[in-house]
């Protein structure tokens, strides 16, 4: 018998490139997928489809993540995300899900080592064999998105805003191959914990050990409310319009460059040899990973510049650099003359990019 309201999502083991479309409206189909994979380390796509076909209409989800070996540090950042999203998105808190993957350690000693997918400044604990992850999720029923490929960029820009406001959310997680979330009630094969939904109250009052203990037991799949919120839909429509305008500007700039011959602006060139802090070096990688595909440079050219930065600044995060390059190739662009890092290396004299940028932002009445 046909199950009504079919909704297909892609389910796969973590780290695998293969998986299956599953009709998540059919409990038996999802249960069969769990059984086939032993219900261990499963991930589910952060988008759903009307048919089990990538070319069919899809609805991406809004989500933000933080990863660290310390559960306590992940918990603190998760609370920051949960406070920030309702204030800046018109999505009420009851419609936001917080998902913990059952990993990490309850020891919260800070280190300087890298956090998988996270940042390298105090978001790592010791004593854990696998990192902890918290994902803050808004399903598409809440904000009613039209078909658009721009939601990963909207997620990314929202995450960057949080980082600018002191919330250490992961930002290098939005390339196409990374659009996955931990599947509720899947088992973490390292800790034995389950992927569970947690409430804000639990994040506030349970420490890392408490959250880890909470994940030992199965919980209901139902957590946040899942229905349409008109105010959230209005907010998203405005946000999407802003992103579409930004992409139109990028297209116009690119067309202008191709008419008269491309060039690398002085601010981008200076990133190759300037002395940069750790965070600046990673941001320089993001700028370069997006700019060189924008001028139609090949992948080898992009890697050449990124590896130079890696050697110069000792970044030592190959997985993160791969993610940065993948995202940049999927979302090429020039970040604009107002970008803080590019402003820092702007020459005293105007360049061609600045003239084009100013003409777009403040069009001349007479030419």
C-alpha cells in the first residue's frame, strides 16, 4: 500500500560515499535501513526529496553544527546557537531541534589541537576517541523554502554571523558531500551512545557526563514542533532575496571581468605573502578557494595557492582544507571590498575591482 506524503532522504554510514534513499514517512522502510547497517554511525541527508531521485524537487534544511572532543564545550556552543537563531531568524525556539550524537568526552580540558570540522582554539577536550557533535536544526516545513540551490550558502553566511558574534560554530561544513546530519537513535559505535534530541533545559543543567549518560537510552524521535511558521517564512523569503541579489552581483562582476580580461586584485595577491594569524590564514584559504574558481582557475591552481598558505602558516588541517576548497569550487565568488581581511590588505590606490564594486553599489546617474 502506498504510504501517504512520501518524503525521501538519503541515509548512509558516516564516512561512506554510498547509501540509500529511504521513505522516512514509512517506519518499516527506515527500520529496514537501520537493520541493514546495524544502526551504527548512520547519517541522514540535510535535504528531502519527493522522489528517490536527486533530480526530483528537494527541500533543504537549515542547520548549524559544532564538533569537539569535549562534550561540555560542544554543549556551551550549542546553547549559544540555540539562543542566537530565534533572535536573528524569526524561528521560535520550540521549532528548533538540538541533536547530540552520543560522542566525545566529559573531560573539558582545553588543548590547541584541531577539532574535526571545528576550529583550533579551545574546542578540544582530552580522553575521547571520537568527537562529540551537536547540530541545531530547523526543518523546511517551518520556513517553507521554494526550490533553491542557495540554502547551503544561507546556512554558511548565518554560521559566519554567529562566529563574528563569538559563537564558535563550525563553518567549513557546507560543501555538497557534507550535507548530512546524525540520524536520530543511530548508535555511536565508539561510545555506545545514541543520537538523541536534547532540550535547552538539558543543555543548561546537564554537564558533559550527564549528556553522555542521557544518550545511553533510546528517546522518542519527536522533539521540536514541526509545522509552518508564517513569520519564519517571511524572514526566509527576505534572506533568500538578499542572497539572490548577492549572486546577481557576482554574475555581473564576472561578466565584466571576462569582457576585458580577468585579474587578481591586489588585496587577494597580498594574502599569499602577508604574515597572518591562525584564523586569518584559514580565512585567506576561504577567500582564495572561492576567488580562483571565480576567474575560472582549475583545481590544481587552487591547491597550489592553498598549499603555499598551509606551509607558510603551518595550518596542518588537510581535511578542513579539502572542505574549504570543495565549498569554494561549488560557490565561487569575490567576497567584496568590504570583507574585513581584504580591507586590511587593500592598497592605497584604487583598483579595478573597487571601481566595479562601487559602480554596482552606487550606480552612476551619468556615464
